């Protein structure tokens, strides 16, 4: 289960849901409580980046608006990025679901207007060749069954 920016013929892509990301800051940040409609306004802000784990959609967005050129922190994963952002190291992109508890607790603030949130598909990825063991095949079949049942309802 995950994001895949390329389309490889050796894999079957079953869409599961659309993940949205938002740009967050900590309670201690001057932008806390404000929304930004123009991304280029954030060009001089210190960012927390996730390095190799960053989704291509986010990387392209950052490059287009020259965001993250001032790096205040580098995290190996989303959980570490959230911790750094909550502690005021810098602003950064996080999946909305990964940040929701901290937002509810008043520790994080969503900076972007909702219509500017980047989004991308999350897939169930499986080899196209059905050379899977029985447990794996049963799991994939059950996931497909549930996805299709959910789409019908």
C-alpha cells in the first residue's frame, strides 16, 4: 500500500484513496492562526523536509514556488517531521491524516487554504504475475472484494 509516481507494467495498481497534504506550523510560529493564499509568500520560511520520503507532488510544488530552500530540519519519516514541526523547528508538509491529532490538540496549524492542498492517489500495489503464495493471494483478493463492495455502496 502506498504512493507510486511511476507506472510500471510489472505492477497492478488498485486505487484505495486520495491522500491530501497540508503545510503546517507550530503554535509558536508567527503564522499560527493565519491562512496563506499565495505560496510564494512562504519562500523565506525555514522548512522541515522529509528527504527521500518526500512525495514527487510535494517536491515539484516546493520547487515551483522555491519553498524549502531554507532547511531548518531534515526528517527520515513523517512522524519525525511532525515532531520537528510541532517543536517549532520549521514549517512543513504532512499528510492531513498524520497531523489531525496534533491539529485537534492545538499544536499544529494548517497554513494553506484547503483548495491549495496537494493530493495524490494511494494504491494497493501488487505484482502483475500471480506468482504469490496462498496467504498473499487471499489477502489481495479480500482487499479487492472490499474495495469493490465499498464503491458499489
